[in-house]
């Protein structure tokens, strides 16, 4: 938000400023439509549409505030869930990396190189490095490709098929948690229209209440038997 927007928002969030706006509008409307140019009873009835419309529009700003508050409160939870899901994927890779690489080292000691164990060890270490870079980088939770689990099919004899399905499920769970977290991040950001509604909502509500107060005064004066009804 630019400087003038922050300035207006700071005023709109100041209760004394809002009360002052309400008092100003109330006095102004009393002088205009009660003292100087008094309205008829029919006109005051039509004024109900105006102040009710303004009151309704001001609630739209409150709805935007409530939605952003909900996103704020669930932000840390969704971030934690995405982090935990990503850790679950890494733990799967780390578990098998320890086992496969130890077998690869044992085979290397026996002068057996370029076996499936060596290839799978390198593949697992590559995936772990990718995940470490993902979390240590500045980007927010990159999507994991499901092909990360599909590539394991060529190592079927070394890693059981049921374990490969577990990895596939963990990657899918992470991507779901990631999507939920990114949605929360978007909800935290206000659009230009939402920002305008938040800024002018207190003013509209104060103006609506001022109209309502003036309407009560105007109708009361018209009900006075000493006044001629128009």
C-alpha cells in the first residue's frame, strides 16, 4: 500500500477520528435537512434505503477483515503442516539412503562398483540435496513432482513396491498441504477493492448512523402537532 493509503487507513482505524466523523456528519445533516431544508415524512422514509445501504456496504469491509483474520490464524498451522509433510518425504529418502548407501559401500569394498545399489544411493542423495535446497532457499514450498516416486520403479528389487507407494502417498500429501498453505497466503493479501472497503467502511458506518440519527430528529419534529406536516 502506498503512503496515502497507509495514512487514510491509520485514520480509519482511529476510534476518535471515526467518532469525530460521526459527530460532524450528524451536525451537518441536522443543519441541512432539519433546520435549513426540512424534509417531508415521505422523504425521511426514503432515507431508510440510504442509511441501510451504507450500513450493509460497511459490513463488507468487516467480512474482508474476518477472512484475513482467519487466514492469519491458520497461516502458522498450514505452514507447520506443509513443513511436516515435507519432512516426511525427506525422512523416507534418508531412511533408505542410509541402508542403500551402506550396502553400496560394502559392495565397493568387495571391488563391486556401478551396481544398482550405487546408482540408487546416488539417486537418493540427489533427492535429499534437492529437498535441502528447497527448504533452505527463499522460495515458498516448491511443488514435488510425483515422478520422484515413479523413478524408483527401476529399483524395484531393492525397495519393495509397498514402500514406493508410501513415498507416492507422502509426496501427494505434501503437495496438498502446500496448496492449502499457498491459498492461506493469498487470503492474507488484500486486493485493491478489499483495501478500499476496509478504509471507507468506518466512514460509511458513521455516515449511516448520522443519517439515522438525523432521520429520528426530523420525524420527531414532523410528529409535533404544532408543526405543519408536509
